[in-house]
């Protein structure tokens, strides 16, 4: 059973457990989970995460082409680690 009167937003977890009814907490949980699922579906996968940088760098050593921004960033990262 939902609470009939609006409740102030709980400031911490203990207040949320005490002030909100079981139905209110379930509704809040369902809303948060639904919102997160929508965000997951709309999130676009980045192709840069699946690029094999080692093979790209080896190709560039064989070919004298200018390096891409991503390759320069990888070199800077490796340089800073040393």
C-alpha cells in the first residue's frame, strides 16, 4: 500500500527504510532500475575500445604515414609510465 501523503525525501538510508513504506521503496527501486536499463540501451559502444593498438603501431612502423590521434595518445601514455 502506497503512502497517502507525500513524504520528504529521505536524507540517508536509515530514514528511507523508516519513512517509506515497502510499496514506496519498491516503486522507487523499479523506477531506478528502469531508468538504468534505458540508459544502457541508449549507450553507444565505442569502436576505440575494440581496436588492436599493437597491430596498428606495427603497421605504422612499416608505413611512413602520419600517426592518428589515438596512436599518439597511446604513445604518450606509455612514455609517462616509464
